[in-house]
């Protein structure tokens, strides 16, 4: 049986790394991207190879849409060289960055950064990779619990995530004829280095989030990696155009 291949942006650390390893444990090979942390990305590749899979790490700045055509050409080259394939199966648009500023204090530069990374990047990277995604494949985008509930300081970030949720439905509609399912995963607060690691490292914040979560704790990377693996499994092929929140029931 031919192994599936997933392309994961931002796969060198955090939730992307966790998802890459969860997928690899289920027999999925991985193309992962990194922006600056090549050593970390290479370490993930080595972990996947230790699990019996194949993986490659490629540099990519998702905020730089001018680089996407060259990146797609390199993906095509890697598919042919490493896998003797023309297509990959799963695209996980995971790469991201946080910005915390009150609405009144958000600069145009901060807004543009959030738009380029979370909206424009997802839109045009997916567009340029469409010819390389297999019919019957999957696309999984990332939103945030902050697109459902509002916490002061995240207006620009959450606005982009809300736009990604709308974009996901349009992708599902337009790519449906190719059998490509498209969904969006919305994590709640997770203990990672995202946003400076505040949820992980600030005990007071951690306890507050846990107190506002139905399952009584803050999320862990494994919670999201497992959700990604589930949504990209063969059993989830009839799920499309859906927003799935993995937050343990935060702010219900």
C-alpha cells in the first residue's frame, strides 16, 4: 500500500512538530517547512526516519508570497526524487505567529504581518500547491478559539483566523469536485512556546484557562497532534467544510 504524504508548514516545532510525529506514527510520510530553525527541522526529520518513515525539511517563509512558486517547484522536485511521486495527499497550513496588542494600539505593520502570515500566506500557498495535491486529498487549516470568543489584545490575529474559517468553506466548495476535503481546526489555549510561551510558563494564566475549560486543564500539544491525525485519517473523509474546535470546552 502506498504511504500517504503530508506537507506541514511550520513543522519544526510546537504543534506542527507534534502533528508531524503523530502522522508519522500512523504511517504517513512528511514534507515539513521551517523558517529559520533548520537544526530543529532536521531533528524532526530524524525522528520520523527513526519511526520508519521518510521526511524532508524545506525552508519557507509563509509571509513571503513571492517565494511560493519556487517553493512549489522544490516540493515537486522532492516528490519525484524521494518518493517517485507527482502528488502529495495532505496539506496542513499550520505555520503561524502571534501578536498581542489592544485594538487601539495595533500598528499597521502588526496588522500586515498577521494578514501576510495567516491569511494571504494560506490563500496563495494553497493556490500554488493545488496542482501537487492528489485528488481525494485533504487540506487542514488552522484557526483559533479566539475566532469564537473574544479576549482583549488579539483583534488582528483573530480577525485573520475568522477569515481563514470563511476561506475554508470556499475551498471545500470549489475543491469538492476533486474529492478534496477541507476543514479548519481551532485549538484553544495550548502549552507551547507560541506567543512567548505564556500559557505554558505563566502559572496564573495557566490556572485561569484551566478554570474556564470544561475538561479542567490547559491543552497539550498531543491533544492537537492527535486531532490533526484524526482529521487526516481515512476514517474522516466525509467531513468537509467544518470548523472543529479542540479546546477541551474553553469558555462555554
